[in-house]
């Protein structure tokens, strides 16, 4: 049985998704609606310009997907999520450039679009969001962690998708990360390790440079886990678990200076 909100169109063999837009800038609203109108599998069920009106729209229409602006006329998109109950819809955030918000989205594996929205980036976000389970469990975990970051105004946990499912890692328990192409293995202090489909460059951009250092093309280490810095074999560090990580020649001076500054 297909729910009313997800009707199966046999001719195209695609699911039609009900989409709500929460956006208080008229120009941005019309631009996004114009792009979405081109998508045969999306039906815009309504739009709102604030937290209260957005919650009313979501309650009334029960959308499958919400495009949610961060800055609204009576609050923020985070306020809307915080006040919402039983969030089972998927979310794509839309925002002007905001370092904290974007970092929060990355930390919690959530999709976002920078304004002005480009159609190719919209298509990529829609493709990603279609792969997310609609059970609500994954979405709720992601949004709960996002709100945790926003309320504390800091990042102390990292949400990752692995082959086993979603994991939430405490940053102070991460020992090191090792990249291999499009994959990265996260090594924990309790000897657990987790394989994630993200490049090590993405982690370098996400993680605080005061806590982590990309010491080599393939390695990021926790600064607090460094026990020794050795000169032989071109230079390497010994971490608290005994692992030996090479220091890239071009990163050595920056690494030593960072250690001295932190002492």
C-alpha cells in the first residue's frame, strides 16, 4: 500500500514526493519554486515564511521533503525543528553563507544548498536525499545531533554513515583518521574503527585545527594523542596506542610550530 504522500506513478516508475518550502525571501522562494517545477516527481504542497507558519504548513500537509531556510522572519530553521514533533520528513537546508551552519550540517551528514541555488547542486541534493531511509530514525538522529550542536554552539560529536548504520562519535575519543581514495577509516581510542565514504579532505575541512592535524596526505591525527615525535625514517609521530604515523616533509615545520604553540 502506497501512502497518500507517496503515490507511485507507474508510467514513470517513480515516487512523487510532496515538498514544502519554508523561506522568507520572496526572490529566493520564486527561484527555488521555478527549479522544483521542472521535476516531474515533486509536487509543491505549499510554502511558508516563518517558524509558526512553517509548523502549520508541515502539520497540515505532512510533506515528504522540506526545503528549510535558516534565517526566517520569526526565528530560525533550527527553532522550527526544535519545536516540531515526530519529525519524519527529509530536510534540505537553504542558506546564505554561514560558517557555523555549514559546519553543523557537515558534522551531522545533512544536505544544504547555498543561495543562489544552482540547479546542478539541487539535483545532487535531491539524489542524496532520495537514498535516505524515510523511516524517520536516521532523520531524527541527524536533526537531534544538529540541534545539539546549535544549542551548545560547539562541535563535540560527529555523526557518520557507515556500512553498519549511523554512528555518533565523541571527538575526544577519535585517535586518528586514515584516508584511502573516497574512503576514510576512523580509529578510536577504544580500538574500534569505522569505515566511512568521505574523503580525508572533507574531514580536514570539518575538524578543528586546534584538535586535529593533517600530518600526511593520508593521515589526520588527534593532537592530544601524540606521545612522541621521532626524527628517524624521515620523521614520524607515535600516538598513545603505539601507532606510528609518518610526517610529510612539507607539513613538518607547521606541525612542530603547532606543537610549540600549544605547549
